[in-house]
């Protein structure tokens, strides 16, 4: 790969084949996720194809799944593929007579001959049919069609909680509580039906788009591993089988033990902790590591990450995270009441337009009684203290779990999912904005983000890649390798025209070639500066270092730092996560407009959706960015560098006219340090000031 691929972008409107696999959330439109073996979609093509005259099945039915335009059951027209998962595919379909939209889930043909998988699919339909609740996705029908098991469900429009958190960042505390209140309602209903969800997480909490004048409705999704506690299915969910997503699983699930509704309350406690703290209580580089932490380690005090969360709210969430189910809330209703009381909010009613009035201050004695530990417990620690457990039985770590969990871990999430996909990406920090615990940054770093020191995976391993023309991971991005980075600051936004002009006026440095009469076009103060060479960017950093009164040394980020700031530690494929979503970044394929233009750094999507794991904006699109690094070949890579390659500087990120593949966090481009391009700018980095 050379800089020519980006320096000469294809013209607007050129058809490009994109291959994308959509991850599946039961009953809802899933988001695009690059992966091998996906569905090919032509950019700019209509969402549906003309309906053939003949009815189901069409002559050109795909090897796997249903064809667009096919008639299913002779009454549903298949509109588009929504998602692909371990158990099958989900399609949007239209009822031909009623003209209503539904979602149809078809079991994967590879599983249809597996008796246990078929029984699990039927159990899923049975569980979902019993959960007739406004806050749960509705099942309309189920059955078998030409040997394929299917579910017909309501079609939801909106986004998952995971996507909301990644898109908007911090959520107000009241919003967090109101979302939780609706989840509590459906959990209470489910648990009274003796149904345990077993896999609550932000990906399975869906926020529907409100109707005109209405409000958002939260829907709980994916009852694919829900357990109905009756004798007819007990053999399919026996003790010793661990099912769920490790980051959100209760200790008893991690042990493969028997569970009840209190396991769901633990999982929801993890979700609330993550929403308030900006990260889940436990993380690790493997499912086994995370599971052992759930079993053995107390969660870090929530207020350690977010001091703005009240002690009452933290105590409620920490009680839900108790290791023993008997120490948690007994029911979802009890959990909900405690959270509302701690937030001083009245229960939400369904009356439209009703203004919520805060509750009067709770009686401290009453609140303490709600949150105190059971009398049978000898533990006198306050909830959320983070102190080691006092009970002798829990002082020694359960090392036997290494062997036990190592045996049952492969059964997680339907076995079809790879281990490295079980730990879903950590969203960007959300909730009530915490007060930084570190020393306050100098004024000259107010618009910067402090990226902590850490080790991350840089690059990717060779293999299939559905985003590239030859369907292979570009060899210059291989192999994946661990890189350790020291703490550093990086600007939230790309350097703007106005900022660069101040530098040019102060130093007499040459202006970008397109500037006329000594300045940029009117109204473009907040546009990222472009047509600057690597040497120009270096000169700007040197001037910024000399002119700031705080003694901060400014520079360009290294290539390692840039990828770390964009990718985080969870190997995300795009700065905002693993999923491609149109409109997330200012790129040719994301915006989908005939005009391809640079946009100001402070407008959507540059200051909202295009947001990295550390809160850095615009790394996926708008303009590419110089790094401080010379081009080098990754250790162990098969790429053969030319003499010219070794004289080039690396630049990163997508731009306003680039293809989807350039928005990836691993994508590398390089050119000569004197090169100036209309799509190439930069952002500034700095080392933490020395005390």
C-alpha cells in the first residue's frame, strides 16, 4: 500500500462492493460489523430488489439464508438482511397484505440438523412467547419452513444501549436511572414467570426511536440463552455449563452453578456500574481472566472512577454486585426502588408529558435499612468499600476454577463465537462526568485528552478482510503485535485553520497553497487545516512549544500513540467500535452524499459519533493526520519495503473522500515529508508535564 491509493480517491458516485457481516441482536436491526463470509451490498443500490413473479422459493436462493425479494410463507416479502449470529440470520420483511414490517429469524442451516440446537431454538421461541411485556421484544409466530426453524418478531427501530453510549458519550444520571427502571420492569415480569435472561448487557438493551411526541421505550433483547426453570428443559442448562458474556456474568454463572433471577440483577448492576464509571468493574485479556475476577475479586469502588456519583447511588450498585446472591437485592422491584430512592426520583408513570418530581430526602435510617447487609452476614464493610472480603472462605483464591472454567468456557455464547469476540468493546466513558483524580492539566492542555499508559494490540493478523478489494488484510498492517505506550496527551480535535493562521502570522511561515490573500476562505475558522506537509506540522508544534506559558512540549503523535488513542485496548476495528455505521464519520461512504467536503471539527459527526475509546474525535474521517513516525515494517511482517517507503512519514485515519477501509484503526498510509495534500492535516500531542 502506498500513498497513491489515498492521494487519488475514486470519484464520487463510483460503485464499490462492500462486504459486511452484521452482528445480530434478536428482533432488531443489527449494526454492520466487518467479518469474513458476510453479505455483499452494493453502495448506492436500492435497499430491495424487484419482487420476482414466482413465489417462495426463488430460483436464485442463496446457499445460506433467504434471498432479497423472496416470499416467505407466501405472505412475507424479504426486504433486507439485518444480522448474522451464531444461531442464524435475521431479516426485515414486509407482510404483503397488511403492509406491516416484521423481523424474521431463521436458524442457520448448519444447525438445523443438530437436535440440541433445534431444541434450544424452540426453547427460545417458548421463552420469548411467554415474555409479553412492553419492555421486551414480541414474538408473533414461530414454526418450521422447508426444514428451517424460524421466529417472526416485531421490528424495532433505534439503537442498542451500547451504540448510544459510544455515540453520545456521557448520559445524565436521571437518564441512566430511567433506562434501568424499564429494564427492572421486564425483569420483574420475567422472574415471576420463572425465566432468567442470563445475558444482560448493553448490546441486549435496545432504545427504540420515539414516535412523534412520544418517549423512548427500552426493550430487552436476545432471549437466546434464557432459561425457563421447568423440568422439561433443565437438562439443557444443567449445572457445570457456563453461558453468557463474561464481562457481565454473575459469579455463580462463572462457576457454572445453578442460577436464578438474582444473576440478572448482578448483570444489570455491572451495566449500571459501567454507565456511571465509564468502564465495567472487571476486565481482562481473556474470558477466563474476567470470570475469575467476578468470582474472587471485589469490584473497585465506583466513586474511585467517578466522584460525582453519590455514595447512595454507589452503594445501591455495589449491593447488586455482591458475590453471594443472598447478599444482593431479592427482586428487580426491590433493586428499582432502592435506585430511585438513592437518585431521589419518583417512579416514572406512563402518562405522556408528565414532569417528574424528585422525591423528598429519604429518611437516612430507612435508606440504611434498605442497603444494610443481611443479619446472617458477618461482613460489616459498607457496600462499595472495595476492601478485601473478611470471610475466611473467600480469603484464598479458588484456583480450582482455572481448570473448571477452562472446561466450560468454550460453551459460552453458542460456541460459534470466537473467544476474542466474547469480550464486547468497552464503550467510551459515559454517565455523570467524573472529576479527574490526577493533577489538573495546564491551561494549554485544556482541549487535550490524557491517554493513560498501557499495552495494546497494534495491527492485525493475516486473513480474510471483507473491506479490501482482494479480500485480504493489507500485508503492511500485519501481524498483530503488542505495543506498550507511555502516558501522553493528544488533542481532541484536528488542528484548525484559525490555529494554524496564528502560527503563520507569528512566524512568517508559508501558508497552505489554496489560501488566498493571506488567509483561508471566510467562515472556515473551525475547518481542519490541510495542504500542510509533515515539516509544516513539525514547525507548528515547535512554535506552540515556545509560545505556551506552561512549559508544555508539543509534538506530533507517534504512529503507535495514534493507533492506541484511536483503538484503545479492545482491538476495535474503527475508532468508535467494531461496527460500521453510515453517518458515523465524515467519509465518502459514510455520509453518502454527492458532495465530498471537509467539515468543521465541531459539527456532527466529527464532534459526536466519530469518537474513540479515549474520547478523541474525528480519527475515522474528515482529514488524514500526520504522525511523527517514519514508515517501518512491523516485526514479522511479509511486507517488502522499497527504498522510497523508508524515506516516508506515516499518516493515519480516513478523510472526507476516502473509502470505508481507510477509517479502520489499523489502516496505514505514508508519503514523503514534503508532500501537501487537500485531505491531509494533523493533530497535536504532548508529554505530561513533569512535576
